[in-house]
């Protein structure tokens, strides 16, 4: 490291004999990738400059007046934690690999400390409640009943007005103890949509506990049994249904025999959203039948405080017209946000399958309160959004904001801007922001460090290694956006091509999640959201299939997984072990335990986003079980021993369009029949008429993939590709083909008959016989 620094410094010194680096210049370079900004700096300095290949996508903003070239170059290198190398007359901005590795190690250490602190805080909170005895069990049971009684049947969940502290429950007490029995660095290193399972009897794809984890599981059984008996005193225990609200839920005991002693203790930790970790724990007897299980969660650090108020006399920071328009547009474009007068309710109909479904129950419902909004931006801004390679996304609000901040302080500025700051900062500027408010937000929500040094304001990522890992591929994004703009929808090939081109998983509040919504809100909410909510590996996998492999899938032929490449097998492994969806487990005898059938109910689609049109796979049903836990039923990882089968089907669907907002969604005959049946008004009087007034025909191609790992276990995944019929034009509902409308009418009549005896949601209802 010292040798490299010396050589680089020597090279820069040698260059001074050929170029006057003491010369003073003025330069204004908007936020842009180093591929463009560094050569622009060189042009202003009268030198040839470029960024090393591994730095070309870093985004710099530079604005300085009457400063020396040497001073400016030093501050650019400092922001990057890099150096300048003078080679063959070219000044090259570079960063040593040792520096990169050092940053990664430092950030892992910082995150590990956050994990330790979070675990310590949880333990301290739990310890305040003292020992868990019968009196504590009785008091907790009574408080839990009162809290859960505030949930009326048929009503969407709401926060109770009074509730016991969830840290009093045996589950959270056990989680607190078990978290202290694992390596915190393993939790700190978890990425989004990853899952780690710790076990008292670990398989090759599980982690082991340290410390006295078995005592924690044993005590949990004793405490949960007291709590469950107290809660269910005088009323039957419902083992088929469990309600959880913020870690508070109905305590249940499984069919396992606690007198047999501990057979297996499991703790599964998942990271799905930011710095929040969900935890599931399981205790089974020696036959691997569940004794008890439960869920909890913990966060690495509390939610950042809101930005401070404006200082008296401060004026709001001024952004250019494009940045202001983008910030205002995104204030109504967030998924799931209802805005504007007369917000409608839409209902998603989800098909349900699985052993837990009751006879005759073939679908479930999810209400999403929203108005289908399409973000409207000017043609001028739209043209720039469609070309993120040239007009960098960070050049809008983030770049404008930090430049305005420097100007308000009368400072020169060098800023290295990280991609993750785009979403938070853009949303902040939907309203007026003053310099003091922005400074307060930079470190708390935007992930940026701002340092004032004399006449300079230096801005850099708080966590540079993590910022680089969150970098969006501008070329891949641009290709995707322009295809969406041209066709008005995403094709499956568009989405898979993007997934293959970019390693980073999209985030709904990241550049790659926000930009598609600026182009076509409905298509982004319905078709792009799954990539950001757990299905990225699926799209990447399908994108890597060769034409021959796709033909095998379409024909339904079995394809040995031994024929998949290493990268493809790694993606299958990621889907199996990290997905929010469990695999399908048939009747079996895992680890010589009793035959148990997976009774989980699976919802194949779920309303997500502003228009209720996304198909995000979710799980409905039972808790974690040794009989179905994927790291137990597939204990040795994904190998070439299994096989893949597929099927491809196509069905006509109608695209429903709102002529006033441009929002659109796709309905098959069954779901359109449900919408037109007015059956929702029986369930919810607030539900209005459909906001869509134009229709045209399309076809939906469904691709089903089934990965079979062994005779007991397979994993099903599905993809969809929608294409508008070539001869179809938007028109009234009556313009749809008569045969399709007849199917819709039949489905509507069936829905009306189904809900004739269903009363309005909420209030008192007499149960049917």
C-alpha cells in the first residue's frame, strides 16, 4: 500500500514538469459518470484525464472557481479514496484494490457492530420484564386477548389502541437468547432477499449455533406451554390459524410431544426490507413433529429522525425545472400510495391451491385502496429519462441539491454521489427543503457524508463499498426504458435481458425501480415490481436459458439439471434457499420422522403497487416446520441430480385502460367478470365502479417451471408474457369479442351467486347456517 502511494505520488510529481498544476481554473461539471466528468475536468485543466475502468461508472459533480488544478485533482481523488497515475501523458484516476478491500472490511465491521448493538438492545429490553412465571403468563394472555379482540372479522388489520409489549412473549425472549448464540458477522453480511437458517442439528446448508442454544429452546417450550394454556383457558385452541400483528400473536402448541425432549431447534433469519430482519423459530420433538414455533423481528438501528426544521430566515434551495418536475411527479408515483380526490378501491383476486384450502374455496381477495395513477411528465423530461446514459439520474435532484447547498454556503464542491441517495433525496424535494434540512438529511436518510474544509464542500458516500454494490447499470436501464416507451409494455425478453445485464437487484425506491414508473407507471407496477420483490433470480435464470433449453421447457420435456451450467445452478439454489416462497413438499419421512403432508396454502398472485395489478408471489399458511423446511428436505444443496420440466399456455385477456389517467391493467374473463359483477359492493360498500373505460384484446402466455430436487420436493415458479393483439384497438367494453364477453358474463353471474349471502364488511353479522 505504501509502495503504491509513493509510486503514484512520484508519477504525479513527474507530470508537474510537463504541466503546470498550480494554474488556477474555474469549472462547472454537472453530476455525470466519471467516463464523462473526468475527461471534462481534463479539458478545463488543459490536460488529458480519464478514469480507470473500474471507476468509469462513479458519478462526480464538480463546481469550483479560481482554484489550482492540483488542489482540485487532490479533492477529486480524496472523494474517491483514490490516486492519480500519470502515464504516457494521461492522468488516470484510479483506486487501489487494497483500498477497496479495506472499505469492504470496514463496512462489514461497522454493520457487525450494528447487529451486536441491536441484539444487545433487544436483550436489555427483554431482561427488564424479569422471569417468565405463571403470573407473567396469565397477565400476558389477558393483555393479548384484549389486543387481538380489536380485530373484527372481515376487517383489514389495524393497530390495536392498547397492546402488551411484544418483548414479553416467550418467542421474543427465545429469539433474544438465540441471536446471542450466532455469529453476528453472518447476519451483518446478509444481502436483501437472503435467508440463513441456524440449527441445533445443522445440515450442510445450515449454520450451527454457539453457546447454550438448546437451553433457550427448552425454556421456550416450558414458557410457551404456560402462555398457550393461559391464553386458551376456557376456549378451544385453533391450531389452523395464527394471527400476528407486530410480533404479537395467538400462542399455539404443535402436535409434537414436549415430554420427548428437544429433537431439533431451528432459527431462520430473513432480510427482505432494508435493515429489518424477520426471525422464525421452531422447536420439534425427537420425531421432528412441531412442539411450538413463532416469529419476531429486529432492526439494525431505529428509523432516522426527521430532518430538522428550517433556521429562521433560511430560504429554500432552488433546483432547476427538470429536477423540480421529477420530485413532484414521484410524490404521487410511489407504489401503494393513494392520492388525489375520489380514490378508488381495487380488489385483487388470487387463485389458491394446496392441502390447506377448504373445499369450495378456490380464490382469496386483497383490497388495495388506490386511484390508478400514471405519472405525467413533460416530453422534454421524458426524453432525458429515456436516455440515462447521457442524462444521468443523479444529475437531477441529488446533483442539483448538493450544488445548491454549496452555493448557499459560498463553497466550491466536489461530490461523489451514490445511487442509493436518488430515491430518498428526490422524495424529500417534493416540498421545499432548506440548507439546514438537507444537511440533517444527508447522513440520516441519504447515506452521504458532507465535510466542509475552508472554501470547499466535499461530499462522498457514507458507505462507499455498499454504494458501489448498489450501482445501476445505465446502459441496461436505458435499453429497458426505451423498449417500454416504444411498445407500451414490458415483454418477458425485455425483463430477462435487463436481469441478466445487471447484477444488482432492483429496489422499488432505487433508480431502477423509479425510472420505469416515470415512463409507464402501470406497466412498471404490474410487471417490473416482481424483479424488486424476490423474483430477480427467476428472471435471470430464464434469461440465461439457451434456445434449445427454452424449446425443452415449451414442449414439456424433462431436462436434467446436470445439463445446467454452474451459474444457472447457482440461480436455482438462490430461488430455493433464499426465496420468500417455500418449495412444495409431498408426503414424506424427513430424517426418519413421521409422515407429514405440507398443508401450506399458496396464493399464486397478490395485489401490489398503485394499480393493484402486480403478480408478486407470496405464502399464505402455516409456520415453519421441520417437515417442509427447505434446508432440511434439500439438505445438501442444489446439484445436477434433479430435473426441470416446463409448460407454456396462452389465454386471451383484455387490457383495461383509464382514458383519463393512462393507467391500465390486464384481466382474464374470470377476474373481469368479478370486477363487473359488483360483488365487491357486497363485501365493501366503499368500493366504487371500475376506473377503466376502454378495453382491447391481448394474449397472456404463462410459462410454468418446475424444479424437482428429489421425489419429495419440487419448486414451482411462473412467468408471464403479455402481447397486445395486432388488430386490436382501444374501445368500449362492447367492442370486445362476443365470445370473450360471454365468458365474462358467466363469471360475473357465478360471482353474484357466490356472494348473495355475504353481508357488508364490518359491523355485526348473523353467521350463515
